[in-house]
C-alpha cells in the first residue's frame, strides 16, 4: 500500500499483483473494485503502480442557511468530494539492510457551495440559489526509508503528504 509504505520495498521475489474490492456500492461508483496494483522487482530496484477507481469519498455539510417557502424548505449545503486516480512508486535497496523510496499519487477534488443570491427591484423581489463549483487536480508525494534488522523485523519511517503540487483549479457558478 502506498499510504503505509512510501519506501515501497517488499521482500517479494519478482512480480506482485493485488486487487482490493469493496462491499459498498455508491451511486458514483461504477465498480466494486477499490484498487488494482502491480509491482516488479528488478534486482535492487522496485517499481509499483496502482489504479484506484473505487478510492472515492464525499462529505456533505449543512451551511446553516435555511430557506423557508410557503410549502417547503431548503437547507443550503456544502459538498466536498475527492478521489484518487492512480499512484506510482519506486524504491532502491542500498544494501541487504537498508532501502529508500518515494511514491506519488494523483487526486481530483471538487467543492460545491450553495449560496443565496437575492434579487431586489421596484416590482419584484426573489431569492435564487447559486452553486459555486471548484475543481482541483493535484499530485501528492511521500518518501520513506526501511531498515531490516532481520528477515522478520524491520523499522520503517515514512512521510504523509510530504509535498502537494496543484495542477489546475477551475471555478464555475451555476444558478438553480
């Protein structure tokens, strides 16, 4: 796993293939496949790639603003959604006891913010809602080190979100 082992070095002999499945099926998920990864050991080098169609989280928050109409009410919301598209890793084994490596992961995130948009004139007053959508794509990277005391005992040090590089940000506003 890229999250728990940024140094990426395992004691595998050659190829390593794994798949993770989720029992949760959401409306935005097209598959129950959480992740599929493949790794290859080439002498003292180790490369890793992971595709993650099911690594998706969404959070919905109430903004605290409520619109009361004659027959209904609406509570404005803020939504935050992120998903990881894929991850890559590389490590190098310096000796039989020490290895170091890094990993990078590509994420997309979306913020949706519903806001009031009042309109006042001499003859007409109404309140409209608008949704501001901010999309951001970014890379996150980590580094790690591993010291093998024996074949069964090792010490690992790794970072969490050592760096984050924003690729693009777009803002869109739609009135509802």
